[in-house]
């Protein structure tokens, strides 16, 4: 049962962030990933991570850390490293699916850094306003792992014709060069081929937090 009204504040992270991870109705979603992790030797039966509640927390901590370190309010030095993982991948609870891949990489990272579950939040969510980031390593690793599964498409970027009404030719060329320097990005000439479309900024976009809308500068 998913409540009709879902909380966006509170929880142990105390941020404007969906707190599904902290709700008992949400934890059963992680039963298939939990079994997959046990079967693949990534989680010990009866161990600290052998819990749908804990796995939900680990996943939410990663997503929240990406929001802080790669979101619109993060320093550009971090944002230019990569784009946040699409939210839909955090909803793929299938056997061997995206959530399994996310948890596999997080568990391996926690083992390498010798992090206990109770230490993870502080480790991942600190340095939000700093140019450095302790956990950028796992962000990049996970990004590559999901790309290898074709879960994250290589960006094909299309510049909307509407832009010529808002920007000078020199400015548009500057933005095209900026986008073309992004790893594995391709500029395309038709909207039908695009995975990402650059459109003029407007008042309605101010303060938008959705992952499908972000500023390029």
C-alpha cells in the first residue's frame, strides 16, 4: 500500500526529500534485491545488510548524496563530473536490475572504505558545499556500471530552434561547445534522435527539482 500523500520532509536525513526509505510499507520492495544480493555473496545471511529496511536506507542515502553533490545547488566543479542517475533506475527492483546494481556497488564501496551502516550517512552527505567529495568515486563507478548495462543511455543532445529567439549566435555556440565536451555526449540535428533537449530558460523552470530539468550553466 502506497499512501496517497507522501512526506517530503523529516526522516533521519532531515531534508526536503521523499522519506519512503523510512516507511515500513516501502521496505518489501527490496525483498527481491535482498535475495539477489545474498545469492551472489554480497550480503551475509543474518548480517547487518540482510534487511530490506537497511537496503532501502543505503539506496536512499546514495540518491540523496547525488542530490546534494550533483544537483542544481552543488558547486559546478562537481556537477561537471557527471549527471545524477535517473530517478527511474531507483525504482527497478527486479532481479539483477538497477537497484541490485546500485546496492552491489554501494556494498562493495562500503567494504573498501570499511564503513558501517551507521557511518554511511555522514560519509556520503558531508562536504555538500565543498568542491571536493569523498564519494565521487562511487558515483562514477556506478555510472559506468549502469552504462555497461545500457541502463543509462549515452546522451544525444538537441538544441531547440526556439533558442535563437533568446540568445545571440555567439552564446549558442558557447553552449554547444560546452555540451559537446561532456563525456560521450553527441549533438544531433533532430528532436527525434535526442535523449536530451536544450530549451530556453523561463520563469516556470525556477526552483524545479525534477531530474528531467536542469540548467546547463
